C-alpha cells in the first residue's frame, strides 16, 4: 500500500514542478526570440513566414498557459493565512462546542483509549488547535468516517 506523502514532501514536489515549469518558460522565451531573429532575417518570403508566425503564435499560447499553470500551482488552496506566533489551544468539554469550532478543519487527529473509555480529538483550524476529550462513540470501527462527517472534512485529513 502506498503511503501518503506528508505536507513537506508535497510542498517539495510542488516546488520542483514549479521550477521545471519556470525553466520551460525561459526556454520558450529564448525560442520565441530566436524565431523572431530568423523571421526578420528571412524577410517576407510568404509561405515560410506564415508557418513561422503560426509556430510563434503556438509558442506564445503555450507560454501563457504555462504562466497561468505556474500561478495556479503556486497559489495556496483553501488555507487561511495564520497570524504569527504560538498557536492558540482551545479545549472543549462539550462535543457540540468542539464540533462547531472544528467544522471544516484543515487536519483532524484522534486518540481512542479503550481501556480508559476515553476519546480525544484535536483539529487544526485557522492557526488554532481545538481539542476535545470525553467518552468515545459506540461504533469505533467507523470513527474516522464519523469524524469526517461530523466536522465536515474529508477522510484524508483525519488520522489516528
């Protein structure tokens, strides 16, 4: 089973992709410049000039698409900029309070202590760590699914 890359690995992969795309953009700029020089040296020779202009148009379009792709990949998705400093820890005694504060969290972790019959959930949302400790739910085999539904997050951001 493949392991899921952690956030740092994902960011490194994203940086690598962005750097490769930037290099391709530089290469395209260089090619456009060279095509311009060739076009000027050939003058207006009709068919060749037309073909070169079509190639230049295609390269310019590709360059624009690569630029847009770089901007898209470099833009963070769905995350709110955090304030600098120590994260705030919010501890909830009531499940409903935790549920309301942690809804839509970026990451959720949980710990089930069956021997003590206790359940702990922590959620990271907007630079705050929201915590709940209390009795654990009856159906522990579906705990991850239940947490994702309760907090309106995907199962991928819930881990034990």
